[in-house]
């Protein structure tokens, strides 16, 4: 019985070791890809820093769509609004 557990644990360790080796060799980014990602992040942060003082601040407290009149022609039209209820129902 203990021999069976030893064999199962060795197989599990081999599978885990093989998966780790595959992950380290094939799933990791190459140094060129890492450098390209770092360069992209640096460019984004520099562009945000440069445009920080140049662009005007946007005032979001004033809503331009708050006090508009209702211009939808179908909002108040109901052809059955003046129909009387049948008293014999």
C-alpha cells in the first residue's frame, strides 16, 4: 500500500515538474517583448505627464442636457386616452 502512494507521489511530482518546465520555457516573454512593453508604458506615462498642464480642465458640474424641452413628437400621443370604459363588462 505504501509503495502505491510513493509511486503516485513521484508521478505527481514529475507532472508538476514538467508543467513548470514548460511554463518557464514557452510561456515566459522574451527579453525583447519585455523591453517593448516597458517602452510602451514609459511612453504612455511621459505623454500623460506632458499633457497634464497643457489641456484645459473640463467642468463636469454644468450639464448641457439638463433643461432641454421635450421635442419627442411621440411622447404625449395616445390615441386611446379619451376612450370610456364599458360599464357592462
